[in-house]
């Protein structure tokens, strides 16, 4: 049966190899794509174009419309790293022209097939050995204009390597720019800009509130293409968006030889502004002269969406030529979301990340600024203090107007929840707090730093203080706005020892026998440490130490009565900060000369597994065991080596079972073995289990 399986497996491999596609000579092959299946570099392919001006081959050239362009493709075979590789054959060269070129009469070293923009040279029986080359040269005609960046002409080579049976593929490109400069036409260029929130001229502005002023700029540039025509009349119409009204014209300037003040008119709603230089208001613009208008508008109301601000310009002189131009910017007229933040005061500024020390008192602030037509009479701040902070009261509420001037303040009570970490500050119309357009409401309060964040004893590497804001309308339970912010606190200080090793030693003994144990303690601050052992027999608990951090310390104890004693241990550092008690270790004391028998049972349930296997260790003895050292190894199969996992179980009570996982298996096929080895009490237990793997599936036999 095993022989049949091996033969079937070998035939399957032969079938897969035989089905691998090789390079084909299809004229409809897309040379930008490699062949299907695994492939390797051919060696080198260089696509070049002849630069008539430089009289050299290059990979970039600029030509004119209808120009003839000469190309060269050179391929060089380089043998691959396969031990059986020898030479290349079945060689095909492809070239894909961009839209700007067509193939024309050309010189080709080998016969070629052409299909629209695609050309193929099939080298037939041609064989190339290592570092041998072949070149093809052909011509194309520039038929369409390109962008200044040009278009790529793509070339590729497909082949097959003898003996190794590998598919070979490689490609290269050359870039062609076809220039088609349009004849110059007289005209005007109109550019509209708006000053954004950081004071720069832009095409978009947002973060606007009622009462804000917005600056705009209109640039008009004239070019006459050397015809000598002058602009003597201008009509400019600017249509403001829904949220703005015209305020004032700030400046008008020109590079032209002459200008007078224009006629400035607006519609009744001040949404449309006209600047006119016609019939008495003289202006002269000559070739490359420009006119700039800067004006100001006021933000008066919110709208439901962004809105475009368009400017339209008509210009003419004494002849029949009339020039028109337009441009626009976008103004975000929508109501902005309230701005909510959580900050801490560092002595100079309100910041969103702060360094502190255990015992410090910090001042926190929660604040919201609202912009909109609605008024909110109910707002709630929620603050979740991290484990290293404690609320210290001294809370004050403030109200500021849109210019930042305080108009109201009062003490406020924080509603501290039963967890002593969740804190609410509730504002309503009953305590004279109303949030309306441009108003800021804030609350400041104190917190005490009671823990260390940097060493992992309290809050891992940093503490995050989370905060929320809820804005509600009267009579509504669901908030209109729910906003979030957070503050990061780095707290320095001393941490207690956080790792106390289990006692290592016997878990059984005789009455009045001296039992010896060892232990060690890890302190995150590397302080000196002491430890205390509760032997579970009523003897006094005393501190042993101090000892250096991570030192292994020996202790002994004598039990005077029979019984099962629960032993635990804890530690403290030189600053008297203590760790928690460890879990208990059970020591069985008897009058008998022989200790209870240690019996360990190992198993792997018969079932399907995916990706890994779970083994089980059962303590079938009468006494608990400690420091159970286990190793699980999966070995065998066709492809990979053994996979080993290892661990230590601190304590395993009598009758208890503990699962042990394997590491993830790799793709495998065939019969394998699972070996479990357990060492405990100077004894070793082992079992071997058979399994069969198919890919990542494992069947226990």
C-alpha cells in the first residue's frame, strides 16, 4: 500500500511539471505581462531610440509630428542558476508601440509579424548561449501628440531554457515625446484664489464661522501673441456663494501702462459684485500685462453644502476681438463640527501629552467650542481616569465668548462613579450654561498621580486618559454630537517587584525532615528585594533579605505534622513596595518513608487538527507536582524538519490535566510522529503518537 502511494505521488509531480506552460509565439501576446506560471529573467533586454540631434542611442527622445523614429531592441542571454541550464531557444521578441506611433517601412534582421501596434519577431531555431546577443532595428512614424512626459514604448523577450525547462522573460521601455505646439492665440487667463485658514492663497477654504471675513484675489493676464492688440475695456462679475456677502475692495493693481478707478456695483443682496472699466473708466493692458483685484467678503450664515465662487471676465479693445475667461474657488459653507479637546497644564501651556512623577498634582481641562445656529442647553463631559490617576476635585467651569473673553465662571461638582475612575461633569440651562454660536464652555479639575506608567507595574508603557463630550437637545435622550479626545500621561516613580519565582524544591516530604527550596525575585527598577514565605503551617511569616535583583536564594523549612500544606510567596523592594502573593504550591508531608508515587499520563486525542496539535498531561499521582518541564516534537514527513515546542507548568495538582500546544506546522504530506517528553521530580515520562498530515491538516492515528 505504501509503495502504491509513493508511485501515485511521483506521477502527480510529473503531471504538474509536464503541465507548466512554456513561452509561446502568439502574436496576441501582451508583452507587458510575463508568461503564466513560474519564470526567470532572460538575462538582459535594452530598448533604445535613436536621437538624431545627439547622434546616439538613448532611452528618451523628443520628436515632431510625422517624424520617423528609429528603435533598437538588444537581448542578451545569461544562463540561470539551474545546474542543468545550457542555452536558450524558442526566442520571441515583442514590441508594443504607444498611441503616438505607427510602424513604418523598416529594416528587420528576422522575419516579423505585425498586428496594429504590436510587432513580433520569432527567432525560429536561433539558439543563444551564455552572454550571446541579438538585436533588431525598426522604424516608426509619430502620428499623435503626447504630454510633456511622453509615452512608453514597451519591449519584451520570451524564451525557454534547455535542460532546466525554465520559462524566461524580461522587458524594457523607451520614452517618446511627440511635440505639437499649438499656434499662439490672443486671449486672457483668469485665476481666482481665496485665502485659506493658514493665510495662504488657495482654491478652497473651510473652518469658517459666522462673522469671519474671507479674502479673495482675481488675477487677469493678457497675451496678444505679438499682434499689437490692446485691452481697453473690462467687465468683471464675481458671484459669491450662499454664505458670503460683499464687504470691501481691498486693492486693485496692474502691470499695464494706465488704469483709472473702476465703477464698483453690487446687487441688493450683495452676492454679486461688478468691477467695470468701460465708457469713461480707462484701462490699458498690453501683451503680458496683468490686473489683480483683492476684495473681502463676510461669512453671514451656514449652508447645507460647499459652494463655488465664480468670476466671469469679458475684455475687448478697439477692434472686433472679444476675450472671455472664468475661474472659481470653493467655499465650505457648512456648519463646522464642535471642537472638543482634553488637555493637561504643564506649567506653561495646555498640552495633550505630559510627563509627570508619582505624587504630583496635575491640572486637567475639558473644553468645547461650538459654531452653529442651534443652541444647546444640555452638555455632558465624561472623563475616564487611567489607573495611575486619582480625582482630586477643585473643579471650575468657564464660559468664553467668540473672542476668548471669559464671561462666566463658577465652581462645579464632579460626579465620580463607584469605580473612582469615571467622572461626569453635567451642564444644563438650570445652572446658566448655554452653548451657542462661538461660545466655549470648559471645566478644569485636579488629579493626583498615584502610580507609575513606564515600567509596566500599573499601566504598561503609558497611561491614556480618555474623554467624551455629549451635546443634547432638550427632551432628547440621544446626543446630537458625541465627540472624543484623549491625553497621554508618562509617570515616573518606583514600582513594586512584579515577578516572584515559584519555590523550586520537593513537593513531598516526611515529618521533621528539612526540605530545601530556592527562589528568585525580579524588580523592574532593579532595586534590592526581600521575600516572605507563608509555609501554610502557622509558623511566623518573616522577610528574608535584602537580596540583589534576580539573585537565586536558598531557604529551608521543617514541617512537624502530616498534611497537605499550601505554600505561597511575595516580595518587596527597598522602598517597601510589595508584590501580590503568588499562587499556592502544595507540599504533602507524611510519616511514611516512601513518598507518594509520581504518575504522569500523556495523550493526544484521536481527531483531525488544523495547523497545530494539542497534547495533554495528566497528573495521575496522589501528590501535586511542580515545575513540570515538557517538550512536544512533530517529526517525519516528506519536506520539512522537526517542529518542537517547549514549556514549564509551575504546578499541577493531583488529578489535574493541562493541555500543551505544538508550534504551527508547515505544509507537509505523509506519515509523521508526535513525541511528548515530560520531566518532573527527577523522573522522565514519554510517549510517541502516530499521525498523518495532508497540507496543514493532521489526523491522529
